[in-house]
């Protein structure tokens, strides 16, 4: 049985959702901590997909320029400590949480507010030169919007967030709200990271410093023979990014999908590369039950099974793929996190 340290156990026990959305509680929490987010300049990464990759790529580029760089992402794949990094290394999560826990408890902070405040305070304690901060759910009431960022990166806007605004409209809106500089770049996460780092530094950077960065849960090859790929594509746009980048194989899929996504469209898209589908359900309460997900997959795959327990579903997927097959685990970063904890 996995032993969870004291403060991480406290964090996991906090509600992920506030009783009422707003920024006031986050502002009070940070004020009680001495407003650590004001101790360094920030780059704020917002959008629907690709935020985590863009955040870590930007941080790697800036670290290669001899800066001390903090980075915070969400959600995590391997563990909570991923969410607070300095110079590409996970911080001491227990120490970071202990620093903020008394005030977070007093103010009734949510899970995301607590870990974000812990990241900001850790960056101040470590005297970073810059912090690269990924937004959570996004929107004007996201807890990270307390930042007065020097650079804001918009990765993309998929239908999860809006059906209206595309890049040209965002450019116009950004200028109308006082942005001194707006760069439109390709949809490559690395290109976005390069643009962000260069905007912050005011000079060119070498993209090669981040080209070899390997991120957990992002086209991650867990095994080459047999081929096993984990990717946290969590909506139809993420699946659309994933599919053309997969090796040309026929896959057994193990998947969990959240109910607030376009589940049917995701399943149909995944069927273009899959022969068998093992439906499961992550620990997130919004996950579609395995049996319901299997029912949606039934018309699109040669073989469909429902196994509610993620580790058991992974074991079954591996068995179906065999020693010479290919396995794809996808649909939710929460599923990857559940499997990584075992």
C-alpha cells in the first residue's frame, strides 16, 4: 500500500471545487503569506490543450539561458510533486505545503488554491528569476488569475471553452486590453514556448534546449516492445492532436473519459486507430462509468470490454495487445495519474 505523507494526504482531502467561485479567497491566502507571487516576474500559460507541455518547455528554455525557473502545472500524472518544480526538478512537496497549510485551512482554501499558493511561496523561497504558471480550469475566476504576468501565452481555444473566439479574435481582444505585444505562432507547443521565452527575455533563444524534453503522459512511450503509449488527451481537440502523431499501428485502447467532454466524438475518433477498447473509470467523480463508456464504444470497435478498476483494465489491455501488439492508454490525465500511483 502506498504511504502518503502527511501534508500530501491533507491536500488530497481538500475539496477540488469551491462553494463559490471567485478570486477573493486566493487573494486573501496569498496576502497572508506575504504575497509571494510578487517576488518574481511570471509567464502565464492559458488555453484548452497543450498548457502543461508549453509550460515545461518554456521553463526548460529559460533555464538553458541560466535563469532559475519555477514551473507549476496541473493536473499531474506521476504525483502531486510534479506541480511544483524549480529548474526542472520537483520541489520538496511536504515543505512547500507545510508553509501554506495553516493559512489555507483558516481560509477554507480549495485543493487547487492550496497547491498553487504553495508553488508561489516555494518560488519566492527559492528566489527564482521567473515562474511559468499553467492555468487550472481557465477563465477569469481561475486562481492563477491573481498574477500580474509579464507574458501571457494562449495555447489554443477548443470547444471546451468557447465556440466563438479563434486566434484573430484573441489578438484583437488582447490589444484592446492593453497588451503591448501580441505574437501569433504555429500550433506547435515548442514554437509557443520559444515565442514565450523570447518575449520574456527580449532576445532569441535556442529551441534545441527543449527539443529532447520528455514529459510524462504526453505521447509517452512506456514500452517499445510491445509498444505501449500513454497520452492524456482529454477532449476531442487533444485526440485530434494525438492521432496523427502515433506510430502507424492498430491499437488496443484502455480509456477513461470525463462526462463533461464530447465523449462520443472522442470514442469515434479513437476508433480510427483501434481494434479493441477496454473502458474503465478514473477516480475523478466526473468520469463516465466504465459500462456507459463501453456502450458508446460498442458500435465502433471489434471488441469492447468494461473493467471499472483502472489497473485491472490496464492488465487486460496488455493481455489483449499481446507481445507483438500495440497499446494506447488515453482519454484522461486522471486515468494516467491513477495508474502511476500503483
